[in-house]
């Protein structure tokens, strides 16, 4: 779950100034890797349309870069 851990670390950086990440925009590559990692970790496929990631709503899976919204 390296990619998920990296995203959670970036979330912590985003929240360092007191904001709370309520949503996340993923790149297509990140969405694919996250889906695979979650499948490996939990033993079931979360499906093509990921809805949440550790409490954050997944707002898009076609972003040019990873970004969070508060």
C-alpha cells in the first residue's frame, strides 16, 4: 500500500495549516494503482468507481495532478 501511504502523507501536509481534506482529485494512474492496492490489502475489488479513500470523497479520477479540497 505504498501509493496509499504516500497519498496519506501528502494529505497530512495539506492539513498541516489547519485545513481538513474533504475530497481528493486523483490522476488516472493513481486511481488504477490505488484500486489494485486496496484489492490486494482487503481481498476484494472496490470497483472502477472509487467513492471514498480513508474518509475523503474521491471527486475525480481524471485529474492532471493529485490535489485535495477542503
